């Protein structure tokens, strides 16, 4: 199985979740890119990556879940998707920020500008356009009932029938990966 994983805001393809997925799925190919900060760059980059790699499944958490939702034509799992990043005042703030994990380009910090926030807002307003019946049936949302950072269950469920609550928080841990995420991956990829 080939899985593409999209990380959350301020993270990287070297996150702890990626390491855990690789350990739990040793026989599978896990591709985990560093996502560009500006959605004007990120969205086309991720769409191109999916078209090139043709994964069996795309999994994204938080901001990555928001991007995963937009990968039309692929089976997707969006975990605690941050579908409204531009209006989350505690997250997308102007200024200099530190990455949580090492990135392939060795960048340690990134800058959020008003333009980047505007780009997020413009993308968010377009993100549910042109959802086909196939996409509606092949996109799953997982929502932690103790998630204090992101609450987009209702917005997701308005567009997709497969919105599932699980016992967990915003950040994933190994227990949730084993109990909730991996069984769904296996079900959706018939592994």
C-alpha cells in the first residue's frame, strides 16, 4: 500500500505521527512531504504529488486534513481537519514562527503574512466546490471528541456523510493510530 501523509500547521514530513505510521506499517510506503506555508504554493504542490505518486490513500491531520479533503479522486482520511485556518485566531497569526520538526530544507522558522492569511481564506471559500458523488463517498473525517483546537465536524458533515467521532484529542497518539486510524486505513484499502 502507498500512503501519502499531510502534516499539520508548523510541522513537517518528519513528525512523530509519520515515524509512528512507518513503524506500525513497516511493509507499506509512507510518503510525507514538507508542506509549503502559503496555500497558493501548497495546494498545487500536493495535488501534483498525488497525481504523480497515485497513492492508495491520503491521510492528513489538522491543516493536512484540510488539504487532504481537497485531493479529489483519491481515497482520503481527514483527521481533525482545520477547514477554517484563516479564522482560527490562535493559529494563523502574522509574524515569525518556529517549525515543530526538522524540515528537508533545514528551515527552522517561517513567516506568516497578511497575504498568506488572505490566501488561506480564499482557498477555504472554494474548498468544497465540485465534490463528486465518488468523492463524497471516499472522503472520511475523524474528529476527536476532546479536541480543543479545531471543531469542524458540522462543516465537514455538511459536505461528506462519513464524519466519525473518536475518543481522542487534536494531536494523535499511538493508541488512537492503532485503535481508530489504522483499522479505517485497512478497511478503505482492503488491506
